[in-house]
């Protein structure tokens, strides 16, 4: 793979965990056409990351990216998707960051472009708000399906149903309705989240929408969101990312949108 940018002889290593947010980083690097090394980690029977990931970053989570610059004594280790996406786009894909100010309005409060404001908002919104709901939905699903004695099943299901009914489902509907309308009002009638070009926000949003697909019944209830992530999945770079992890892991990559968890 040849880099479309000045890679400054940096060596990039992605510590990829199956069924994790790390896939958005592989997709980003494929879009950037930047060389990288892929190291695969598998979840245990408890669905948690293996302890070996703690040797890379103390929290033992994924994605984690190491960037070894030419002449540097040690690599920069980056964790958290938002941080990684911002760092990689700033160094290797500045075209994926919307212009902040119109010409002549630099530094003026309130003069920021709509594209940049949406970008900054979504980069924080995904993990700060949306993923909280989706993770709680996963927790209640696990409670409902927990392998407990048959006489306890009504109790565990009742707990999960209560949480879903009083909080998860109403909040998920609230967020999906908001996002369906938000996507429909993209600047310049763009097909991406911040307008007519791909930005870091798209890498953040796609994974979350894939995760919400089945639970939110997105195809029938939120067609704009559904068509959006299917459009993303049809991109060559997205497909290459899936092929790369399939080859490295030995297992066919299946997007979260199509997994039966």
C-alpha cells in the first residue's frame, strides 16, 4: 500500500481486538492509504480483552495505536478512538477535518463553519452519549440471556425488561430520531455527516450505527441512517479493511450491523 501523504517514515502499529471499535481505525488507515502493521488480539470466553493488551496500554483496551517516528526513542501510544482519529487525520489526512473559519473570519467567536461545528460535536457525541445507551442495551441483553436456573429466568428477564422499558428503549429512540433528522440536514445536501466529504466524524459514527442497527430496527424505522452505513460499507477502503483483518485473524470479518449477538 502506498501512502498518499508524507508519512515521515513513521511506523504505525494497530493493536486490533475482534468485535471492537478498532475496526474503525483500520478503515481510516485504508482511506488514508497509510502503511501500518496489524496485531490481532482475541477476546476470552468472558468476552473481555486478553491481559496481553495491558502490556501495550495500562487499561488493556482496544483500539490502541503505536506510532514510531523516525529517530524517536519510543513510539507514541494512543488510546481512545476519538484521540486516534484526530491524531491520524491531523498528520496524514488534514482534508478530513472541515475548515473551521470562513476566510477573513479566523478566530471570531461564532463565525465557525457549520461543517466544523458538526464535526467537533459528533467527535465527542458518539462515545459521550450514543455509545452509553448502546452499551447499556448490550448489558440488558446479557442479563436477559444469562445462563441462570429456570426458576430465576423470570427475575432476570424482568430486570432487563424494566431497564429497557424505562430507559434504554426511550433513549435509543430519542437518539435515533435526532440522528435521522441531523443526517437529513447535512450542509450542501452532503451524504456524509459534515457535508459532501468524508471526515473523522464518519469513522466515529459508523461503528455506533452498525451496533444500533438490529436493536433500533434501523432499516424500517430510520432509513436515512440505514442507507448511510450501508453506503459506507460499500466503500472500497471499508472492504479492504475487512479483508485485512480477515487475513490477519483467520476469521471472516463481519460488520457489527450483521452480527447476531
